[in-house]
């Protein structure tokens, strides 16, 4: 018997993204390629698999259970590409108010 693994529905969305490793003062910039309620793929990024990152982005529309607005995520890099892209799995999500 084969078990089916469901992936979260991905949305192609090109919006700015800021990211950094926890504790860094400098935020780096990129663009989202696609996003789901469980993670994001973006570029450019010079990151390694397993690296913890913090992400800020604004979604103009809801992404499944995540409401639209400016959001802060704690995430972990799960994949990188030869085109300097990175995919990160969300671990925590918070709304940024008054920004």
C-alpha cells in the first residue's frame, strides 16, 4: 500500500521578501516565486539547507489559512537551487501591525 503525501497548494505570487538569519541586523531582499500556507520559494538567496531564517513579506490576498497583510515568519530552509533560489518551510507566523 502506497501512502499519499499531500503538498500544500502553491500560489504563484511575485512580491518582495526580506529575510535574515536570526540575530543578524541586516535584512536581505528578494522576490517570492511561489508561496503556500506551509512555505515559500524565493530568490536570490545565498542560503544552505537546514539554515534557520526570519522572513517578512506582505501578501495582497489570503494564502489558504493565512490572511492577507504584512507577516513575519520563522522558517527553515529545506531546498536550494542552482539559480540561487531557496525554499523555506514556515515554523511560526505573526502579523506585523502598524507597519
